[in-house]
């Protein structure tokens, strides 16, 4: 089942690749046709639109690192407990 789903995903991505390339050419030609003020506005808009994904990725990486650190601390505490218990036997 997973294999069929992976094959379907690859086929769909390959099928949509030409459409993505055309959109880039259209955006480029439209941006070149605008005046300099319009081009600056487009550049600022791209930067503004990058803020949410970068923020979410930064938050996700921070949370993953925090979770990993807590997990490692808990694991070392449990290992220390069992080592001290072995000494008392």
C-alpha cells in the first residue's frame, strides 16, 4: 500500500513540474514589466511572505531540540537510578 502511494506521489509531482516552470516564467515576465516601485513592492512582499514559514520552522526546530534535551536528561536520570540500585545489591 505504501509503495503504491509513493509511486502515485512521484507520478503526480512529475506531472505537475511543467506547470510550475511556466508559472515562474510568467511571474518573471510580469515582474519585469512593472515599474521600479512595483518591483520593490514585489521584493518586499516576497520577504513578508517568507516570515511565517521561517517562523514555524524555527519554532519547530526549537521545540524538537527542547524535547530531545528533556528526553536525554530523563534517560540519564533513569540510568543513574538503576546503576545506584545495582551498587546496593
